[in-house]
């Protein structure tokens, strides 16, 4: 095999390696994009659930308000014709109001707890996704699919690794 054939073989080998590295980078980008899309989708679902809960709360508030208004009207009508029942109705109105505000406070606290739980879940999902991305990036880098130092993939891998390693334990 003469020198020209060796050069052609080396060139072909280099082209094949570059194509393999490009393919690995594209696969990594695709996986990273998929993970980001899943995180975004989870966030959207959480926001939709929150909107649904808020809508239910508003409907409940309206119903309770209607009950309150109805009781108030009933009380006003009875004031004129049933003076002896006024105190009973006032107590009933007070209890309805108290029940309404107690339910509202309980529901608001439940929503706060649920929102906090969802926030923690989303944060944990984000951390897991970031860990998976870092693991994939390190794996690609260790397998030699990362390209030359200074390439966008290597720079991104180093950036993710630096962010992750520089973060104190338990920090968000």
C-alpha cells in the first residue's frame, strides 16, 4: 500500500469517526430536548391542575356566597313578620358564615400544601432530569463522542458539570 492509499484510508477513517461523533452529538441533543420537553409538560400539567383547583374554589365560593345571600334575604323577610325568630336566624347566618370561612381557610391551606408538594415534585424532577443529562453527557464524553475541547458539546458538558459540582449539597 503506497502513501496515497494510506492517506485515503486515514481520511476515510477520520470522516467515519466525525460522522459517528456527529451522530452521537445529535442523539445527545435529542435526548436532552426530550427531557426538557417532559419537564415543561409536567409543569404545564401542574399549572392546569392549579387552574382547575382555583376554578373549583371560585365555584364553591360563589355557591357559598349564594347561600349566604339567600340566608340574609330570608332573615330580612322574617324580621318584619317574625320578630321572635330573629335571634335564631342571626345565629344560623353566623354559623353559615363561620362554616364558609372555615371551609375556605381549610381549602386554602390544602391548596398551599398541594402547591408546595407540586413545587417540590417539579424541583425533584428537574434535578433528576439534570442528573440524567449530566450522566449522559459524561458517558458520551468518556466514550470519546464529545469532540475536541472547545467544541459546543464539550463546553456544555463542562458547564453542566461545573454547575452541578459547584452547587452546595441540597441547594436548588
